[in-house]
């Protein structure tokens, strides 16, 4: 096992059967975490109750602007239809 310093190429690791690495000292064992074993554990329960909780906390921030926008758009559509109808044109003094 060579390990002498070669000034041109750096450290010589050794020949192909003996590349200069030490023999393994410990045995490594691998295991899988519980999150990897059951990635969807409790997902159905959490999806139902977490969605309900988040909806309940955000509905008062989201619903009133949507209701106001819907009412305003509904009024504008009805007003446009009225102004483009025969009675609406006569009321505004336009030509028939």
C-alpha cells in the first residue's frame, strides 16, 4: 500500500487491488424511517378536518368581497340589458 508523496502528481494511492483505502472498521446498517414506510398515514383524516379548519378561518375574509362583486356584476348586467331594451332607450331619450 503506497502512500508516498509524488511531487508532480500528488499522493499515489496504490495499484488496482490495493487502492490505499483502509479496510472497513464498522458494519453499517440501514433502516427506513416511519415517514417513508407510511407516507399517507392519516392523510384522509387530516385532509377533511384541516380543510374544514382552514375554510372556517378564512371564509369571512374571502366571502364578502365575492358576494359584493357578484351583486355588483348582477346589477350591471341587468342595467345593461334594460338600457339596451326598447323601454330603456325610450327612457334615456335615445333613438329607437
